C-alpha cells in the first residue's frame, strides 16, 4: 500500500460554468506587489471574457501561536506585505467595470491554499504575478512549477 506522500493527487474537479457565464480569472501574488504585466494580463483577460476577477494575496503564516490566538490581525505586520499595492490593483480592476474580489489568505502552506482556491472557485485562468524584483527566483520557480502541475486550468506566469 503506498504511503500518504506516495499517493497521486486526486484529479482536479472543475465545476462547469453555466451557459453564458465564464470561469473566473485569478490573479495571485505572495505577499508582494503585483507585476504590472501580470495585472494587465489578468484584467484584459477578465474584460475579454466578461469573467469575475479574483485578486489573491497569499501569505505565509508565521509560527507565533500566542499572537495567533490573541490578535490574529497582527500576525502579519504591515512591513511584511504590500497590501496597499495589492488593493490598488483590485481598485483599478473594479474601476474598469470588473466584478472584483480581493482575498488575503494566510496559511502555513500558501501554495497548497492557492491550489485549493483554484479548485474551489473553478478558475479558468491563473495569473501568477508577484513582482519579480521583490520575490526570490527560487520561490517563484517552485510556485510556478507546483501551480502548473496541480491546477486544472490555464496558467500564465510572469
């Protein structure tokens, strides 16, 4: 019998879009501002297909159990993420007439949470677009590899 880590992932089940409705576009970043090319790609794709735009800021949950229990809003400090820049991206998309949703997801395993979000929302296009000047190349490469392998949809990477 294969061990837990040896088992293949279950196939991605994507809820079918109803007639005339497009699957959403997901613009994801990892706690840093969004690259302008990725922002443009996601907004134009959502406008072209009349789809909903989901802007997801994926953050790593630091191991601070006392802070987590007493003051969850202070687990991630303002200098540890670029929330204002991500909000500006969501505001620009909403100003262009898109149905936009901004999510701030904190998890010990943010890439696993991103894959779950893709599957839950039935995303049609994932734009993985953290600013490359503020993200390590290794982290971006690993994220891109995992998302390409496990997402059951189109993936565009900066």
